[in-house]
């Protein structure tokens, strides 16, 4: 079975975000860290070379694949900031309707800037996502 590429690393979160070339994306990333920390009480840690994660849980699928994953994470990518949120947390679609300018897929919400979205709605999405993750993976 293949080994997960996205695992915790010793890379400095501050150094990683500090190296983001787009000043607005860098500022938004530091703000997002503060918002997630305040909401979850969890410290940021690098997962792989480009994902900032908070907390962790162990998953095991029916296929037998298993591993560890951050409870919540984001990545400042070239085209957007990807926020990794479950596709199944409570009130997801209703909250996304109120969220502001974004694109979403099953496990990510992509934003260009925090200025484009409602931070109170983001806070609620984070809370609902974390509640969903803790229900799925109660071990941590």
C-alpha cells in the first residue's frame, strides 16, 4: 500500500507563510492561522511541503487504506487559498451560500482573499467541520 505524502513535518509554519510571494495571500494566511487557532485551540503545523494543518486524527477506510490527517488545514496556492473542509459538515450548503466569493469542491473551499468572504460564516463552517471530524474520528 502506498505511503501518504502529506504527513507532519518540522518545516516552520512562519517561514513557509513568510515565503509566500503574494503579499495579500501572505497576510490572509497569517490571519487565517489566527482565526483557526482561536476557533479550535489547536496549533498550526506543516503537513507536507505546502499545507498548514491543525490537530490530527487517524482514519481507516473500508478499502484498508489508513493514515493520519489534519483536523482542519489550508494551503496558500498560486491561484487561491484552499481551505480543507469536509463535504459533509452540518449546514454546509447554507453556509456556503452566505460565505461570499468562493469556489468549492468536495473537500475544499477556495478563496482569493479573506476580504471576499464573511469571516463569521467561515468561523461557523470551521466549528461545524471540527464537530463533524470529532464525530467521525472520536479517538483524538
